[in-house]
C-alpha cells in the first residue's frame, strides 16, 4: 500500500514537472478611440472616455503557439466602429515573431465580434470555445432579438464550419485543462458562457481575463464590468482570478491600454506579460 502511494506521488510530481512553462505576450492590433468608460466599468461617470486597446494574447511553449482570442477583420465592423492603428490580427502576430500558419491553437474566450471574428485567419490552428457558448449562439439565441447582442452571424457560421472540418475543440465547462498547463475557466457571464484562461508560467499562473475584466479599474475597485448578464457572477470571477494568479499584477484585462505600459515592450505593440 505504501509503495503504491509513493508511486502515485512520484508520478504526480513527474507529470507536474513535464508541463510546459509558457511565455505570454499581449499584442495590440487596433484602438477604438473615445470609448465610454461607463460601458466598461459599472457606475462609471458617463462623461469619461478612453482610447481602448484591442488585443490578442500569444502563449508560447511546449512546441505550441497558442493565441487567446483572434481579433476582427471583416469589413462590417469598420463600418460600425471608428477603428484606428489597425493591423490585421494574422499580421500583428508577426511582430511577436510568429507567422499566422505557425499558430497551433486559438482559444476564443467568447463569441463577441472583436474576439472571435479572426478565428479563421490561422489555417493550421485548432480553435477552442466553450461548448455551451457555441450551442447557444448557433441555436436558441436567435429566437429573440435581445439574446445575441455583439454576436455576428458570420462568426457563428465560421465556428460551425470549423467544427464540420474537425478543427474545433469544445470546452465542456469549468476548470478544463485543454492543453498541458493551459486551463479554461467559466467566467462572469459577459456572454452566455464566456471563459477566461489560466496559463502556467515560470512566475506562476497568468490569468488572461479577456472581457471578464475590461480594465484594471474593475479589479482595483472590485467593480463589475458594465456589460454582464450577472454582475454578482462577474465579481465572483474576479475573486477567483485573484486566487488563481496570486496577485492582481498577473491578471490581464481585455481592453486596458495600460497593459502595454505595465510590461516590457519587446516589439512595437507587443509586451511580454510573464
């Protein structure tokens, strides 16, 4: 019995040691100027404006080039939004030294246009999305005009096509380690089943919050995001992120331009997080 316990402990230790320790990079590919902070932070002064950063996050290690979120590129979004400093996400990753065809995986945190639209730009990638998120927005969400805000039909169709082609991974709920050292957690109901990503690095767990936390202000003031289906769940998600990361500095919000200033720039518009 004692031998079995020791063997199990040894195997567990070896498994932990063989998990990759990743490097994490934020890549800013565009700006939306003069965005109302009240649309990001619940209860914020309606007169406050911020030039928000449009970012994707590159995770490298263990023979993988993983992109968390994929940005946008379809023409309709440039008609709907004033976008500046734009670089197509598949080209923006080159600034971090990676070709679009070298991206092995794309983790889509949620199906809003500015995070999911570029998922089909990376020809060799497996795309990951929460199972409930895709099933809802590919189905019952469209039975009402009020239940698919921010979701573009072209993106839903792109996800379905990837699934048909065998290139889509469905994340089945909370705390799912989809790749060694890469874990998806259900988020704070920004969309029907939004998720955030925990990444194992040398310095500890880096949490890529995406839109489950818009700005550092949400974390520092413990205020929910303005666009959530359930404010209480968003605050619980923030608390959980702090537990996973150990400190706020290792939580990366989805649109805060301060991300590009708080970490070391390694190339124009690219900072290393860990």
